[in-house]
C-alpha cells in the first residue's frame, strides 16, 4: 500500500467502482457512505471505512466525492467546514458528481471560507467503465488545486482534460451527457430495427461497432440491450433523469434549441413512468419496443 491514502465520500455505483479500481492498484482507499451496506462492501473490497465524511478528510489530502444529489454535497461540505482546522493539511475536495454548477460553486465558497480547496472534476463514463479505469475526466478550478489532484484522478481514468476555470468541467459534462442520452436511445432503436429485420444481434453488434456506425453507448450498452439485461445498472434511469433535467436547464440558459434531446428525454421519462427507475438506462430499449407497431 502507498503511504498516501486516497479518500472517497460516496460509495454508490460510481464511487464503489472508482474505489475498486484504485484498490486493485495497491492504493489505500479510505471511504465513507451514509449507507452501512455500502461501507461494508467497500471494506470487503479491501478498503478502510470511517464513521463520517469529516474523518475521511482528516486522514486524506486528496478526497474524491461521488454524490447523488445537491443536498448530499451541501451536507458533506458543511460537515467538512465545521471541522476545517482538523482536516488534513493538504486536503482538497475532488468533486466528481453530476450536479448544477451553482451547487458546486456554493460548496467551493464554503470550503474557501475555511481555507480549503475544491476542484470541479466530473467524469464521463459508466460505472462499468470506472471499474477498469476507462473514464475521462473534465478537470476545472484554480491552477494550484488542479495541479495537485491530477495524479489521484489518473488512478481511475484514461484521460484528464484541464478545461479551465471552475465550472467548465460541468459545462462540458452537460454537453457530453446530451450526446450520451441521444446515442443510447439511437443504439436501442437501431438494435430493435436489426432484430425486426431478422438479423442476429450478436453479429450486428460485432459488425457495426467495427464500422462508421459505432458509438461508445452502442459498445457499452448494446450488449445489455441484446441480452435484455437491465437489472444490474451502471447508471439507473432515476439518476439519469436527474442529469437530463440539468441538461435541460443548461440548454435553456444557453438559449440553444435541442430538438433531438427533447424527443430522447421523453423516452427516458416513459421508462421511469413504467417503473424502470432502478434499471440501467439500456432499458430504453424496452420503451422503444413498446412503441413499435404490432404486425
């Protein structure tokens, strides 16, 4: 184990995959989640756990947060700020969650009030990709904070892009997720077309992912669609609906028309209404199948 532990607050689908990736490289990962089952799972993977987020930050300089909603970030940062003088001398928060820029900015200001730094570093990729370090990270913030967090980020990614000032990470993530939403639905529609035309889906996937028609979502979620395997999610419909709402707000603020995104978002909304909230986003395949006219 290295003598410099990495902290991780939030051990859900993405956080647990990130921790597993780092642990497999022989690093010490100190984790916390409000869910005791997730703490136990982290410990079973070889990680160490604490009783609070503040205790993670007291032991670790680089602390990654992977949180489901703005209230979780606000609560975490309030707890850290209250213990400001007790935190690790080199503490910086590496915020990887998909949240509104305004929520991240408030968290950054609160940490700055106790002389602690924070970078905005959202990840592009699924929990499955995080397991193998196949994420791309959009790093934004002050130059000094970014410089000392790159090594930690490189432990669970294949590329780290410095995209400038704080908040640009999330701006780029919104654009990336806009494409993810459309590409995922397009993959589902194309595979249903192939099946209806009598093509073998395994062969279809091998052939199309090797040609100009491929996309990362076809490569990652296409096999789940072909197998109709939606119950081991790497991103749930419920969590993705939160992200789609953020993209909707972002595009409205940018005064940009998004006709393809608007149609696509409705498909995920139908999936949620059908009770598929805890399924993988690949389940949009079933939504489109339900819209297909009967012969």
